[in-house]
C-alpha cells in the first residue's frame, strides 16, 4: 500500500519519515516524488491544491492533518471518498489551554493592566469573580465541549450552542440552526469553535455582535472566514465589542499591513491555539489509517455532506 503526503512546510520530509516509521507496512511518499499516481491508496494532506487529489484514481481515503476539513472540502473536484480528520488528547489539551488563558485574560482585563504597566501607572483593576462572568461557546464538538467543561471548573457561567442537542453538566446548552438570541444576550465573552462550513462562514458579523452585551469580548480560535473583519473593526470602534483575541485569519500569515496587528484592542496569535504536534498527530494518523484498513469504526471519520 502507498500513501502520499501533501504539506507546504519545510518539515514535510520529517513528517514523511515520521509517518514511514509509524507505518512500515505502507510506502510513504512526498507528493512531488510520486511518479505512479494510480498506485496511491491514501493521501495525508494540509491545504491540498484544487484538483490535485482527483489525479489519484485509486485513492481510498483522505486524511486531514488537522481537526478541520474545510481546507480539503474547498477543492471543487474532490473525489467522493472518506475524509478522516486528525484530533487527539493533545490537540484538545492545547485548545483548552488557549481558551482558558484568553477567557481569563479578557475577564481579568490583562491588556489594560499591561498598558498601565507600560506607562508605569499603578491602576488596580477590580473584576467580578468568574461566577458572575458569562461565557458563550459556539460549537460543542470535541474542542468546544472540553473548553466549556474546563471554563465551568474555573467557575465561569458557561453556555454553549450547537446544531444538535447536547447535555453537559453545569453548562447551559442551546441548539438549533440559528444562533439563539438568548445565548448571545448572555455571552459577555464569546468563543468561536465552530467548523467552517457554508452555514458558519461570516457568522461573526455586525448582526451577531449587536446581540451581545455591550462591551463583550470575542475569541475566534476556529477559522478566519468565520469573521467579517470590517464588522469587527466597526464593533470595536463603537464600543459594542471591547476587545477581540484572534488566532485565525482570512489570509495567513496575517499580512504585515493588516490593521489587526496594531489595533489596541485586538490580540493576534499566529494560528497556534492548537497545532497538530507531529509526534502525537502522526500517531493519531497512523492509528486511524490502520483502523480504516481493518474496517474498524473511526471516530474521526467526517461527514463531508455536513461539512465537518
Ligand atoms: N486555531 C486552531 O489552532 C485550531 C485547532 C483545531 C481546530 N480548530 C478549529 O476548530 C473547529 C472545531 O473543532 P472540533 O474538533 O471541536 O469540531 P467538531 O467536533 O466537528 O464540532 C463542531 C461543533 O460545531 C457545531 N456546529 C457545526 N455547524 C454548526 C452550525 N451551523 N450551527 C451550530 N453549530 C454547528 C457542531 O454541532 P453538532 O454537535 O450538533 O454537530 C459541533 O458541536 C475545527 O473545525 C477547526 O476549524 C482550530
């Protein structure tokens, strides 16, 4: 059996060698080294080129090197075969750290204190306890559910929204196709952990911001295309939003002239909320491919029609 790897990173040779060591029974090739495309059974990819995967006529499955599959589904000529995403305990742990860190930063007004320190101003900020801070999580999948549970353990008053009904101890769960007004009304800090689909693209917009409590904080750790960037700038300007923490952007790396870099109320992180670690991520990929070959159930198998 043969596997082809597509990754626009200097580390792709390392990744290929790593996957080869984990899957000695499969011949692992770099995309550019693959002479006989008909011999390839599996593609392991991050942001594959449009029309690229259909050249592999005997492909059985595509593996996304990441939890999201939007970068795979973006290909209009994608073959209709199973798409397996890559998750795992470390990915969830990292996102938990990111969400808790930045919710706490917003809650305790850390940016204001850091600005005061730069000006050598002694300015104690008194914030309410977490029990009186309402956090809303958009998306109650693997990452959203875990973040909700851990924010609850920190004492926050947490709500969550997903398409289908969820029950999470201590979390006020909403469901439905539309974002419930009541959910937004009680989200002083809103965290986006939705997959990028046609339904969720541009969802973080003026209409949604206006339904949040005035002076709310936003954290987007999902995908840049969820956010209408000009609407965010307008909401920060008007004060409807007090601040935003953004890990993901429409164009990555964020262009050097982009206004987000220097905005006083925006924290920019370089899409590293929860990167796939090659060691543990490689092991997850290898385990999922073996499950696929054996015909076992794969929890990371996605629903390409649904988009996640
Ligand atoms: N920044 C980073 O470093 C980083 C790292 C990893 C992942 N991510 C992003 O995080 C996203 C979420 O990951 P995950 O593993 O938690 O995804 P997941 O397990 O697939 O969960 C997705 C959640 O979103 C909900 N959802 C989907 N479409 C919806 C809609 N139209 N309306 C309401 N709810 C909707 C789903 O509802 P149901 O439960 O009802 O299906 C589910 O609860 C990924 O897709 C990826 O884009 C970012």
